[in-house]
C-alpha cells in the first residue's frame, strides 16, 4: 500500500508543491530584513493567484499570467506600504487587513473563472537529459518557475550578503534611526522591499492557480501565505534555510496527499492537518532556542519609522 | 508639503471620529467598486446600510442584526483585551469552532436528555473548548517564545479539519442516512438556544455578548488586571517594573478571548446554525478582528462596531438577492473598512502641519 508511493515522483512533486511557499517566503524574507513585518502574504498570494489566472486565461499565455500576478501582488503591497510607511499604521493590523481584503477581493474578481482550466505552463525538455532515470524527473523536467524560484534563492542570498544595496537594506532593518542618520532613505528602501515581497507573493499565488492545482477556487491558498511567514522564522532569516524549510513543508504536504491516495487507514481530515501541525512543531523547536532565534531577527522588525521622533 | 507631528497623547476627538470617517470613506470607495462591477452604486450602498433596518423586508432582517452581532461582539471583546496588551490572537475562528465542537459533543452525548442544566453545561464545555484551544498558543508563547500569531492561525486550519472530521465521524447524526453533519439542535429542545423574546433575534449568545461588554468595561476601568493589560500594551517596560508578569498576562488574554470565542461558537451551533456541519465556520472569528479595531478596542465601541458589521452582513445578503451582488463583495468591503480605519488613525496620533521650506 505505502510501497506504491514512488520516491522519485515524490521528490519531483515535492519541488512543485514547495515552489509557491518558497517564492512567497523569499519575498517576505527581504521585507523583514528591511525591518517590516507584512502579515498580508496570504492576501497578496491569493490576489496574485486570481490576477495571474485571469491574465493567463484571457491572453492564453502563462507567462503573461505570472507577470500580471507579480504586478497585482506588488499593487496590493503598495497599499500596505502607503499605510505603514506614510501613515505609520500598526504593521500587524495592516497586514491582517491586507489578508482579509485580499481574500474577499480575489473571490470578487474571480467570479466566473471557477471550473476553467488555465493554459498549460510548458515544461523544460532537454531531450536526453530529461529522460535520464532518477535525475531527469527531479532536475530537468520542471516548469520554468521552479528554476526561477531556485535562482531567486541564490540571488536574494547574494544580494543580502554580498552587495552594498543589501547591506544598506539590512542596516535599515537593524536600526532605522542609525540608517537615517547616515543619510539613507529609510522609507524609500522599505517601500521597495515591500513591493518586492508583494511581487514574490503574487508569483507564488499564480504558481498555485496556474501550475500546482491548476484551477481557481475561492480561498485556494488555504494558509500557504501564513506557512511562508512561519518558514521565514524557521529559517532564522537566511535564504538557504528558507529553501530547506519550504521543501520540508512541501515534502510533508506531498507525503500526506500520497498517503491519502494510497488509502491509509487514517481519515483524510487528520492527514490534511499534518502540514499545519508540523509548522507549529518546527516553530516551537526553532523558537525554543532563544539565543539562536533572536540572533538573526532584524532588530527593528515591526517598528514604525518617523523621522522626527 | 504636509508634515506629521507626533501628538504627546492621542487626540480623543480624532480617536472617536476616525471610525465614522472610515465608514464614510468605505461607503464612497465601496460605491466606486460596485460601479466598476456594473451595479448602481447609490442603490447598492442603500441596500446594504439602510434597507435591512427600514426597507421593505425590515421586519425579517431586523432580528438578524442581533443574531449576527452577538458572536461578533462576544469574540471581539475577548480579542480587544489581548490586542490592548499586544497579544495577537488571530485564531479566534479556530477557538470558535472548537467551542462549538466541545459544547455540541456534550449535548449530543447526553441525547435525548431533558434537563434545564443541559444548555448551561454545554456552554461551560464550549467555553472550555475555546479556552483550551487558545491555551496552545499561550503555552507555546510563554514556555518556548513561539510567535502566537502564527500558531493561533495554524490552529484555525487544524480546527476546520477537526470540524470536518467530526461531522463525518464522531458527531455524525446516526439517523442522518449517512449524510455528514450532526443532529439538528432545533429538534432537541433541551439543548436548543432559541429566541428568548420572539421577533427580536435575542438569544443567549446575545445576552452573553452584552454581559461581556459590561464585564470588559468594568475590568478595564476598575480592576487591577485591566490596568495591567493597558500598561503592558502602552508601556511594556513600565509594566515589567510594576511587577506585571508578561507570561501570565499572555495566558490570561489568550484564555479569555479563547473562552469567549468558544462560547460564541457554542451559542451559534445550538441556535442560528443548528448543527455541526463541514461549512459551519463562517468567518466570524476573522471579522471580529475588524470589529475590535473599528470599536477602538473599547467595549462600548465594539458594541456599536459589532452592530454595524452585522448590518453589512445582512445588507450584503440583501444586496446579493436584490442586485445580484457577489457574496465576496461584502468581504472586500469589510477589508476596505479596516484599511481606511488604519489610515485615518494617523490623525489621532499625529498633527498634520503645513511645512514651509526646509524639512525638519
């Protein structure tokens, strides 16, 4: 029964299942490194999911879908940026508002798009390479977004650790007052980071509706955005660990789906709880070690910046 | 160029005025949104805000006001205590579901009991269910420093699956021909939470909500615990020196809000909803967050905000029928309300000044 699960297919589908969370978590990582806590990831993801879906269906091009999704995610995050950076609203409350609004808004514009199949996203075909046993399905037969997300991990890592702009971004996240005193534009840098986070969350959402599912249903992100937030904490704000975290959760999701399909004698509902319970468990393990958890957290995370104060 | 100048203390006038401004702004922006959807904007707004109270079908929809406002107020009161102390319980929806499950389980286990004590016993079980569910993030926060926002939210999804498992398994109606869902409490008089005064929508959950408003007011204005909650939120360091234990406060805030959300769930399942089903959870736990903020975390403000939000629910349903407005529109509308509220809050905390020349 359990033997019917193919480990190679499991790994290949794990990568697909993880990509939406990975994209969203990478975006949020940059946002939090700039000292901003955006709890609206879920809202931006689902808005990206529907925006990408509509654009892909209407134009027939999945690529246009992903572009539209990134734009929609960024547009929604712009609301968050305006509220928290110029009007100095509470970041926790604003992020929640973003999620609540995003879920309602996506359901609103998504009417009439349920039950449609989006245009298929082409997969990489490297001929003999893709046909290799074991390595082929795992490495060379995915759709482009999987490779984009992996490239983004490297890019974000290099940007934060090796580039001057990344250093400035981290400075803003550690102490906005010091960064301001040095003449850096705290608000501008943070807005750019928030927009980047929104675009990434939008891409992640579109990956769900265009590749992973692929369909549009209301509330289809089902907490993926919140899991992405948890992964950033889990990864102690390091891009490489975000990758590990996302693949771990993708693995759990795929495994429980496979167990459901294999007909294990546990009711479906209990298996479906697994990704959420594992998220909690991992959060506990990570945060229990106070010294390590606090070490990497941006010091100014979630604090509003006002130049006069 | 406009410049913001921090006020020494938040302006009382603006604190009270911002919710009103936010509602007006939401009406305007909502009207624009509806116009974009090809619906007559003025009529849509009137259908949502005016018709449920004074329109053609008002005699039907007016009692619904209390039915919808009850759970919202009950949950929002609990949340507001935590929000004041910077304890972010986002998972009220999960606690609401667990309250309904626990309470319903007690009632169904006693089936077909006929005792006046049954409903109170179920209410206690419901409060316990919500309390215990909220204690998970509380204990993880106080013992392992785990973020309560993420844990309480993850538990919402777990609770939803529990609800689904219960309606297919443990609590399924044995006489339900195999359909998912529990026995209907409307056919179980001892456990039924019906209208207390016919035609008003008043049921025990609404009574509990009013009691919670008064209780929270007394707690915040007269009791040491309420004082500690306020200090911990406004000046955490001062609170530490005053001997307020952050761990205890976190547990108390999460515990109270969990118990109240659980109560709301129990009164909903035994009354308006009638049974445990897969789609029992209707998002009250999330809307209550908006209610808490809209009510300025003030008990009487929450009472008004809860009634207003209930109005948008009923008006939204009415607009669905009359104008064919999509159900989700009202959710977007409520989210928008919170945006405007947070945006206008700047007026309470800052003074707008016209800055001339060089910036400070």
